[in-house]
């Protein structure tokens, strides 16, 4: 008993140390980003930085608006394509998929979550870029295929494993008595699945959406490879754009002085946007569960 108590006490402090380390790491990241980002934005002007339409570091002009809009467009496309696809795939795997097929789909989904982002980018570069180029030219748009649409589709594919895995786990965690009671009252399988089981699992589904969108907003390498990376306002879904993450990774290697501070300020804006997205989904999740 004494050995067990000693082990429990030791592990208690180990876990406590790990928790405090995580918190300190987060605080250190916040301090590094905001300690240089906020003073730059204050000196340059919050409005000039956030709503300026020109990004020319050589001229000391740092307008972030084109990258903000580019990030918004790409994330919206990923959301529209990825979230419904992921949720309905999770529904299929939880309530409709034959066991033999599930043994194939489940490992395949888990494998997708472990694929490096640069591999997704290469897939987009070799497969999606030519397809989008052909589609755009067929519709009368001059495009090389590296575009907002391509980046959005790649991100939609990338967030699927997170949404599918978490949503399926939440759906399977719903007590089977819910299903049995609904069927016992005369509802068929489809109605029970979509009207009873899915709403009961909405907390986990919302969480999967939060994590998926968070990944889409913060993704860098895959977007850099297929988005075109033009620091200007997007003119069309078939034309290129630059996201905030791409802007940082493309210029940080050679940035110095004010230019470097502007890129760190870009990271601060991105950090705040992700916090806002998480807060909105957390609020929706909480109110949805309470209702």
C-alpha cells in the first residue's frame, strides 16, 4: 500500500509539472508574439496594418488586408467542402458502414491524419492544379491552376481525418438506448440516426469542427505549394492569393527590423483570429448542448 501511495504521489506531481510546463509554454509563445507584434501595430497604426491593401516590405508598406481576405476565402472553401463531407462520412461509418468495409476505412482515415502536409501539397500540385487549370480555362478564366480554389480543396481534404475520427467517436459514444427507444416508438433507421443520434453527439461534432477549422487556418506548407502566393486581393477563385501563414513562411527567412516585426505582428493577428474562432465555436457548442 505504501508503494502504491508513493507512486500515486509521484505521478501526481509529474502530471502537475507537465500541466504547468504546458501553461508556461503557451504564455511564453503569447509573450514573444505580442511583445513585438503589438508595439509594431501601435507605431504603424492598427488600421493601416489590418486594412491596408498593399504589402511592399521594400517600401516599408505593410498592409495585411490582402492576406486576411486570402486566408478567409481559403478557410471558407475548406469549411464548406470539408465539414459536411467529414460529418456525413462519420455518420456512414458509425451507422451504415458494413463491418468488413469499416475495417478498411477506419485505418485509412487514421493513416490520412498522419500524412505530412507537404505530401498533401504535392498531391494538390500534381493532381488538383492541372484539373483546376483545365476547368478554369473551360469556363473562360485565365488561370495556371494555382488558386484559392485549389488551396481550399487541399485544406478540405486535410481536415477530413480530424472531423471524421472525432465525429465517429462521438456518434458511437451515444448510448444505444437512445436508438432502441427511437426505433421502439416507430422511427426508422434513417430518422433515428439523423434526428436522435446526431443531435446527441453534437458536442463532439462541434469539437471536431473547431479542430478542423483551426488546422485549416494555420496550415502553411500545403497552401504555399498550391495557392499562387500573390500578395494582392483575390480577384477570382481561379486566381492566386496569399494567406497570412504563407506570408510569414515566405518572408521570415530574410526579414529584418521593421519587416520582421510586421511578420511577427501577422502571427499575432493570426493567433487572435484562431482564438476568436475557437471562442465562437465553444459558445455555439455550449449553447447547443444546453438546448
